[in-house]
């Protein structure tokens, strides 16, 4: 067997193993963990603010320097309405090669399986806590996930809001009065500027290698540095605040 054929065979095997792990093991364990966190948060809160990071969805709330400040401001804005807020993290996969390869199909197809189980969990939570509100906040791929999830929620739909920043262009937008979509005008990912995305992707490996040689640990997504894909509270405060005050 030629070396190229061996590499292709190994990659195919890795993809199969990753998919089996993701769909038959990770999704169930992950949703059980998420349910437990919701139950605990619901005991002392009026509003559950669900954090959905960008990228692969593996970054914790504390480490998400690109989204953490916005989430904190959203929390404070809701608390100004006299409501108690708890932040609950939702992870979309694990931070390893198996986890990323396994979730790739979900990302490209708009999270059909994971968003369905997520939406069902939110519905079950609101059946037991009908006075509570749930705010799903997502950045980039996290925004695409939030959008997929809210369109699947049928019962107690008025109690669920979605705040979506920088949704990738391939995700078809859900029409609904409880979803707020925010995209920067110069965001090449949200606006589907293919030429700019290709340039960023081709440049990224060189930046990644260079920075890591210098001792600066950066992820591949950070090395891509997609133009316009950084979101700041100061730029969108008015729109988000108005949405919260109207819907909460």
C-alpha cells in the first residue's frame, strides 16, 4: 500500500472514530452535565444566561476574553431590571483532535443534533421553572448554534431569548422576534467575503508558526485574525440593552 493511501485510510478511520465518539458518547454525556448545571442555576435565579463561545465551543467563560466582557455586561444589564442572573456554560465538543473532527459535521450542517437535544433540555427546564427566562448568547459558531437552538424551541418560547454576534454567513437566519442578530459591517465571515477569508486562511499557518516560535502561544483561529470579527460591548451596547429591556 502506498504512503498516500495509508494516510487517506488513517484519516478516514480517524473521522469515523471521531463521529462515533461524538454522536454516541459525547452528546449524551454533555447534555446530562448541562441539565445538572441548569437545575442548580435555576434554584436561585430568575434568568439563566447561557454562554456559547466562538470557534469549536470548548473555551470556558473565564478564558473567553473575546466574549466574556460582553456576557458580563449583558448580565449587569439584566440585573438592573431587578432580576437574579446565573451564567451557565454550554460546551459543544472537547478540546482535542477527536472532539474537533467529531463535531465538524455538526458545524457544517448547522448543529442539527446538538441543538435539538439542547432545545429539548431548555423546554424541560422551563416546564419545571415556568417563571424563569433563558437567554442564549453566542459568538460566531456559538451564535449559529444559538440560532439553531431557538428555532427548535416550541413550548414556553416567549421565555427564551437569543443574542447572536457574528453569525457565519452560511447559517440561514431564523426569523423570530426573540432573536437579536448583530453583525459588524466589516466582518468578512458574517458577510461572506470569500476572498478575504481565503487570504486569512492561507496566511494563518505562517503567523501561527512564527508566533509559537517566538513563544507566543496562539490558536490557529487567533492566527487567522478574521477582519471585522471582533465584537465589543461599547459598539453594540445600545442595541443589546434595548432588546433586553423590551423582552425581559
